[in-house]
């Protein structure tokens, strides 16, 4: 096992179990601006707000939509007399989690200016932090009322609620997924770019494959690579990756839908319907440019405005549209968590209120960025308005997202998702391209999963 895996494994174990033996009684209740905070807060009114994240998305949202936020121009910001320090570590290879875990372990004893105050969590590993004592209870520790949270999509609260019923995270996003396609390619392949007509051609996997065959005859790929549609399957599974994750001998279980994804990928690759790019690669980005020859991409809300717009470039502006595609699905989402030991509880609570509970502010985010925000009533209003996206050729994509968002089900999300999903995609890449057979791919997956998480056990599944 390499050093990163050992470190991640060690910090995860300590993160989950260390508070059983650590005495946190040194933090008492503090009163500030009329609010009483719990013992999870060491003090209030700190002069440095430390935020941990893995990219600049939240910083951009804060800069543009949090009242009074000032960008200092040197990678930091200011809110009144508080300096905002952004600590950004890459998502890949667990770098972000490793750095965050180490900081959280030391947070109660860290100097005032070094304390983690607020950090971000992603759906693939959110439960690791939600079910730990390192995250603040938003209602009881930070004083945000349930009525303030009432307009948020229920799933965004359910996934951030601990096993003992404490809400530990709040999100400004809801993240249903759609299928984004090139209008010009759709016209060439189907004779129309109308979203309703294109949806008929992609309404289920049989129709999707029939369209893929037509696209191939015209010189196009239906999809850029196997990773493009992994989440359409992984986020529609009927069981979690690991059975009994908190008990003795947690056991790997592979949902049939994931094996279906692997088989479909091989079929598409062999038929010339799919390329071999990987997410975020230069080749994948090129396929979204005006020179690309790929029919479409499965994208969630944030992906369209945060990634596709940039990859498509000016020449692609207006040449894209979205439809539901063959299956309802979702991708990710980002939750804000308050760190135990913060000395900026009032400010952390205010950020949560302004960015995730303020309907007017979230509607402004949607109108300004085309992101889909976590206000049910606000998104319904936009869905039934004359709102349109110039990038999507005048389409009101919020209406489609509003139909998809209530279908999101995160009931089988678990703490092992990121590691197992990454291992599965990597292990089956060679099977898809014909380098080795399915049995070898399966063995590769088990080896990598157990290397990531030595506590896991498994029984090999019977391959069809």
C-alpha cells in the first residue's frame, strides 16, 4: 500500500474514532451577537476565517453573491475585519481529504488564526464527515432553524443528516443530471435539434443505441468515453457498495447495474459508438469543442455552466441543448460544513444562511451563472418563467432540471463510494478496450478496493 493510501486510511480511522477518547471539555459556551453556541464552538469573533475546499467554485460564489465579501486580489478575501483564507487541495488521489483530515484532528488545539472554520464536502464521501464529531450540528450548534431550511430539496438535507439525526451540512446546489447534445450534430443525425424530438430518440437505452448507430454512420461518436456515463448507472444502484459499513467485516457488494455499465461500454467501444477519453482530460475537453465529433455528454447542473461552457468556447455558444436522456440521474453536489472548534461560528452560520437559505440570493445565482440552486420554490418560479439560456440556444433548462430534481435518491450513498467507484472504473477500463477479460477486471477491482480499504471483505460475484 503506498504512502497516500496508508495516510488516508490512518486519518480516516482516527477521524471516526478518536473523539471517543479525546477530552473536548476545554471549549465552553460562548455568547456573541445574541446567539448561544454549544461546546463544539471554542470562541466567536475570530479574525481569520479558514475555508477548506478542492476547487475555486465556492470562492467564486462567495465573491459574487455573499454580501460584503471583498476579493483582496492575493488569493484571500475579507468580510468586514475578518480575513478569509482559502486552502485548496486537489480532489484527485484523496489529497483534499488527507489534508482536511489532518487539520480537523488538530483543530481544537490549533491557534486562532489556523483553525478550520468551514469546509466543503462532496456526495461521494459526505457521510465520513457527517457521521463524525468533527462537524457542527447546523441547528443546535449554529442556531439555523428548520424553518430557514424548509425550502431546500429534502434529499440535500437527508444525505447530510447523521445517524443520530443531526444536520451536519447544507448546500446551495441541487444536482440532477441531463444529457447535453450538440444541436448541429443532432440535425445532421436526426434531422432536428428540437429537445422534445431529440428526447424521443434517446428516451431509453434501445433508442439511445439506435441513435448511436446512426451517428456512427455519419462519422460521430455518441459518447466521448466510458467515464462519461458511469454515474448514470452508479447513481441508480439499488444497494450500497459496502454492506454493514459500520460493523464487523464490512463486505463489498457489486450492483448489477455497474456490470451492465461495463458491458454497454464494451459494446459501444467495439461498435465505434464511443471514444476512449477520460474525464477532465484534454482529449475529453476537445470533444466538447466546435471541432469535436461527439453527439453529447451526460452532465449535471454545475457541469454545464462550470465546465461545458468553457470547453465549448465561443464557436459552440448556442450549439448546445439538453434533454432528459434515457435515465434520471444526478452527479455530486457540494455541502458546506462548520468545523468543530471554529472561532467564527456567527460568520459560518451567516454564510450558510446567505448562500443556502436565502431564496432571493440563490435565484440570483441561478440567473447569473445558470447553476441550479437549492430552493424548490425559486427553481419552480424560474422553470415557469421566460428564462432562457443563450448558451443552450434559448432553452429554459431549469424547467428540465426542476422535473428531474425531485427524483434524486441518495439513500444508498456510503462512505466508501469515492474509493470503490474510482477503483471500479480503473479496473474495467482494460476490459472495455479489450486488453483483458471481465474476470481479470473483476480481480483488479477487488485488489484495488481492498488496498484502499483493508477492512473490506468480499465474495466474488458470478459473471454472466
